C-alpha cells in the first residue's frame, strides 16, 4: 500500500460509514412519517360534504364540545387563485375534559384542541379523518390510560357520519 492509499482508505471507510448512518436515520424518519399517516382514522361518510359538516358540528356541540375554529382550505386556496375540493378542518374540544390532560402532561397541550378533517374527493365522496385517541397514548408524557378520555369524540363523529342504513342495522 502506498502512502496515498493508506490515508485514502480510512477516509473512504469513515465516509461510507457516515453515509450508511445518514441513510439509516433518513429511512427511519420516512417510516415514522408513514406510520403517522397510516395511524389516522379515515372514515367514509354516508352523507354529502355539506351534510357531513353539519352533522359533525351538531353532534359535537350537542355532546358538550365547543367548536373553536373552522379552517376552510378550499376558500383559502380560492383566495390565491387555486382550486381544490371542499376541505375543512374543525378544531373542537371540551375544556372540562382537556384541562386535566394538560395538567397531567403540560406538553400535551400541543395536541389540544382536537381536530377533524372533512373533505370531498374528486369523485364527490366525503371522507372524515382524525387522530385516534390510542395514537395519543403516552404522547408528550401523558400518563397511561388518560388518552382514552378522548375516545368518546371519535364515537360521536363516527356516529354522525354513519350511513342511515348502517345506524339502523346497528340497533
């Protein structure tokens, strides 16, 4: 081995090792984001976009939840000259239920209030997407079992958009 080969070889080994480490971490991050996307609850609504919005809002409010904000992505896109199907995020919650979670784990406030996406696809079908309470278990230091207190909202939303024949069959 020449002097040049002796100094180049270790550099090549370290460069290769560094590249391998970067690829492992990059792949890990991609998998984590894919996992997050897959863990969201995506439900097909039995109603039109407009009816789904009304039914979800009504069901949440009649169950003691507050609608804190409505983000109309379609209107925002239109404001900048773009077009997209109806797409709205409702931000909702119940301070009586959420406050104990934030007291138990202050950083859990990043997850509250809760959000639900209501959107219409290009075929006119309406879908509702939300994060499941089980995915929030332990997040930001939330004590075990406390995320289950968020599950009733999932049931309220799912019930509000269930096709009429699905609700009668469940009885």
